[in-house]
C-alpha cells in the first residue's frame, strides 16, 4: 500500500455567487492534487458542492431547508460538480471517478467492505475517487451530518496516512477570527480535549453544513485511528503542497498514540445502534476501567429492538453513553437474562450462545 491521502473540500471553497461553482479554484486544486499524486500518494477527494451548484441552476439564493428541494438541488448540481472535476483533472492527465455514499453504506458491514474495495481498486489503477454524500436519496436517518464526518470515515475506511480538511479559514483559532482581534492560530494540537472542542464551537457557514466544530470532531475520529489531520485554507490551494511537505501551515493534529483497531473503529463510528442497554455502576466500572466484557448481570434496562450482532449503545444510570458494542443476544432474549448470572442463561433461554452480553472484543469505550 502506498501513502494514502484524503482531501476534503468544502462548499465554501467551491461556491461562486455567479456560476454556482468556482471552476478556477477547482482547476487549481486539481493542479496541486495531481502534483501530490505524482509524488507517490494515492489521493481520495471528498467534495461538497453539489447542492451549491444546483442552487444556482434552480435560482435559489439560500441553502434549501426542505429535504426534497435539497435532494433536487443535489441531483442537478452533482453532474455539474463532476464535470468540473473531470475537465480540471484531465488537464493534468488524471482520471476521476464519482462515488456517492450514504450513512447506510458505512453502518452495514458488507456494504462498508464493498465500498472500501471499490475505492482501493480505483486507486490501484491511478484513478482519483471523488466522493460525496448521496444527497439525492439521503434522509435524516441515513445522513452523515456533514462532509467533514464523511471525510473522516473515508480516511478510516481506506486506512489513510493523512486527512487534509480544506476550510475557508486558515485553521483552528483560540477565538473566532471574524469577531475577535485577539484571535490567534493554533499551529498544532497534540490531543483533542473538551477544551479544544469548546474552542472550535460555533463557526458556521452559509452554504456548508459543518463549521470548525465539525472539523475538530472529524479530526478526533481520524486521529484515534493513527491518522494525522491538517486543517488549512482551501482558498489557497498551493498550501496543499506545504501540508504534504510537512511545512507549518494551518493546524496540525497529531495522531493518537493509543489507536483503536479498524474493527473497533467501525463499531464506534460507523455502525448504527439499533437500541441501548442501561448498566449498573459496577458494570460501567468493569468495562470502562478494567476492560471487561459486559455480562447480563450488569444490565438493568433494555431500549429498542435488536438482533444478535446488532450495534447498541451502553448507557450509565444517568443516561450517559459510556460504550458501544455488538450484542450476543437479541433484545427479547436480553430482557429475559438481564440482571441474571451467566450460569442461569441456559436455564432461562433453553440455550446459551455466550457468557457475555457483549464481548470486550466487540465493545468500544467512548
């Protein structure tokens, strides 16, 4: 596997008030991404911009709130977006491929692996995948939330070395640079703490979904898998080269030293929970402090309807989400064996699949 890089390009980078898309910026991005590719990197692009392009064609001046209108704008704008990328990359003798994904493509394990294989196959042929959320069919139930989140999930999925998030600002500031003259750029972040998250809160955009907060949350997911993350100004496409050459531009987030496995990463960030189990204090301590499996005796309540192998959230008594995992028993069977000892499972159910309600290998502490 060569060096793998994911570049996320936001709506604010690509949007143009006159034409919908700024083709000059797209050509410039294609130029530098092509240079990076020639340096031996396999590059995946996660691009916003379809809705923005469609808005112009529909004569809309603000981002549609109605889901049907947004889907229509995406349908109209997606072809415009891809044609712009195809023309731009063709100038540098690179081919691109369009991939549209929904949340379901990540939450379903089989679809997750299939889409990963498709991306890696394209990369093996020297083709640059351009990935976007499938807004034409996406509803609230299957949405990623924003393309920052999608980019981090893609980076994890393809086991990238680095994720570069192009923003309309230079990086993460200690205060909002639009309102404070004291704002200063933070060049590097060793660990994404709650203070860092609070610092990022609130910088939204007119045509995009995510602000700086969503970018920091995306960085948190990626760095937990050992992926280095950079947030830098996409209005200056030449900075992409500086990022790859490890020059100090934007904000650099160090990869976590204690990275989680690819499988546990899928459980934590991609699997869609079908329900929840509430734990007593002893069970919470056992799984969060001692790395133990979750036993039926530690479960005091069940929510939702789930089957064997489904993902569920694990909640503390006060409703706080403490873990997430794949269950060994259905919700109907779990209701029968909760609060019971493992020695009683077979007597109650007539069978015993496992001593554990959730084995620690399928359990991720959040």
